[in-house]
């Protein structure tokens, strides 16, 4: 196998409510919508260096609700201020906390139930 260069990872997540997803990410998390299809079946959201794509469920996969076994971990330089801005507007998984592995972080769920973790080096 020849070698190749991977240049970027962009998560593509399914949403059963694309309008709510667009509102959550743009109004609460302050992402911008770079591109979206007119029928809102696909969109790309961006915040600084972070990019996430969302699509309507694929009829071939037939998954009844959005699922992901892991999380999206977002590094930030202002985790405490971000926590203060988000804690009353999101479902909290765990509050702002300092961890032995050198991170201050918290976790919230987006409107789809995906876990978003925000962290900053101590």
C-alpha cells in the first residue's frame, strides 16, 4: 500500500432535527453555518478551527436516533468563561472540573444527545 497524507478530520454526524441542530450550534455555541442545502438535509458548521458536518439520517442505515459511543473533545483557551456561558443553556453531563491528567474541562450534550467536552490545559 502506498503512503498517503491525511490532512483533516471533519466529523459527519446525523441529526433527526436539522433546524434544532442549526440553532443549537449557531445560537448557543456561536458556530457559523458555512454551507447548507436548501432542504436543510446537510450543513457544515465552523467555530475557529473546528468544523462539523451534519446530515439528515441516511435511509440505508435506518438508525432511529442519533448515536455515538464517544464524544467530541474541543480544546479552548477560555474553558471557565465558556462553562459560565453554557451551563444554564445546555444539558450538562459533568460540570467544570480539574482532572489529574492536567485538564480543566466540562461536558454537555447537544440537541441530538452527542456529548461535547470542552477542555483547557491547566
